[in-house]
């Protein structure tokens, strides 16, 4: 998606540990016009599949998934990281290891909102090592729902998450795959 | 907003401590069609003001603010609760006391994304004691931005937050104000 790549080149910054900072449009300030184009793109990429529900995880995926869900005319569910009075006790739960925080956390979805046989499209902002997505995939499996695909805005192609997910036969569409960031320059996969 | 009130009556549940659970459409599963109507309504209520930016806080406000921001053709910024590599060191920070969790947490917005003189509309899912909104109001003040109003989806009218915010002369629009939940029934303010 050229519009997105242009924006990454223009505003993205590379931090220590190969963290890609795009907080001006994706995960702190959110450019809703750009995310609308992201939604339109995912709809065209997944136009052949029936999507009953969009699934994402706290926190950065939520704004994107909400806007994307409009294009599929489907409800959006976000997995919660924290226990909350607003969350049922009866949840699908998975553990996610965070490399940046060097600890494991849990994500939870109420069993009411993922049903057996539903067609689920997972949406997230970033894919690096894939641990967060693995947690969401696990939750979809626990619910005996059907994972029709995963849509990611930015994939760090130099980390292993994308390859591992594709090797499982899961349909993964990333709108920008960054293959290297050497010398402070983003190189995208064609 | 009748559509919203009907939905609260149909699906809302009342938990211990007067917690109102609407996780089937507002803050776990999100009905994006309903939230689109919410966005349309806020746009009509605030049609007379110029809005440069929508501000909300993690977590439950994000999906709503993202969709509402489309109606104002403005970027959305969400205050972060956790420190993150994706967040600048240079932030506006405020402390928020959570009654449900009985502890104080910080919310942070990068100084880059709130500028002096910008017209800010704050959006959130719930207003009860108003502590989270007070934190956001404080951040807008620190930035010397201009708070044009606050839009809340559900206000618990039997708690003091709404009254205190209105007494400050801040324009507050709540789409459903629940004045009592006695006997397990929602009574809305006219």
C-alpha cells in the first residue's frame, strides 16, 4: 500500500532495538483518513471471504480494527490485557510473551463474543515476532471459530513472525513489509 | 439518543457496585454500526464548533473516538496508561484515581500531538466520578490547547462527575444519562 509506505518513510523513526516508531499516525495519534484507506484495502484483499467478526488485542490494534470493521459491516472484539469488572469470568485466555517488556501477559476474550463456526478476521497494527498474533490465533482455536485470515498494517519482515504464521498455512496480508532498516532507511518487500 | 438507550435496556447489566456492563456493544465487543450513529450524533451536537483533534484515553474510549473522529475529519489521539517505547519521553502527564481498582495511574500524551491553541473535543465511553475525564482536561490545559467540549456515550447521572464538569462551565454532551438503576431498571434523564 503505497500511501502507507510513503507515510512510514516520511514520519517513521527507528529506535534502539529495531523498534519502529509511527506514533504520529498509527498508534498514539491516529490518522483516521489513512486508517480508512487501510480498511478499504483490507476489504479488497479479503473480499472473497465471509467475515463475521473482527478480532484484535489491546491497545494499538483497537482504533484500526474499529475502522476496518466498518468495511466488513461486522462487530469488532478486542482481547483485554487486564482483568476488568466489564469482563466476564468465563473467558478464552492465552498467554503472550512480550520481548520489549520481557514478560508474559494474558489476553482474554469473553466466551460470549466468539462462537463456534464464526468466521474471524484478526487485525493488528504490527507484526514482529508474532507472539501477540499467536495468542489471538490460540483464542480463535479455543472458541472453535474459523480463522479466515490476518491483516496487519506493518510487518517487520526481518523478524520471524510473518514467516511462521504463513508456514502454518494461515492467510496473512501485510500492507507494508519492512525487510530491512539498515542505515536508518526503510526497505520494503516488493 | 433513543437507539443507544434501547440498547442499554436490552443488553445492559448491572453489577455489584453499580457497575453498568455493556460489553456486548460498547467496550469489549463493539457494534461499529451503533458507534457510527454515536459519531453522527456527536457531530450534530458539536456542529457549531471547530474541532482540530479528538482526545480519549486507553482503553475503552479508543474504538469510539476513532469512529467519532471520522465525522469531524480530525486525527484522534489516545492518552496512554503504560509507558511504551512508542511513546516519547516528553509528555503531558496527569494522574487519575480509579475507584474500581482503588489505585492511581498515570495517563500520558506526547507533547508533539497536542499543540497550543488547538481545538480539542474529548470523547469517552463512560462518565461516572469523572476522574479519567479530569485527567484528560488537565492534559489539554497543560498543552494550552482549547477544550471545545466533551462527548460521553453513557453518563451515570447518579454519580458526581457530570455535575462537577458542567459546574466548571465545560460543555458536556452525554448521549444517555442514567439517573438511577434501582430495582435493576435503568431510568434515563429526559
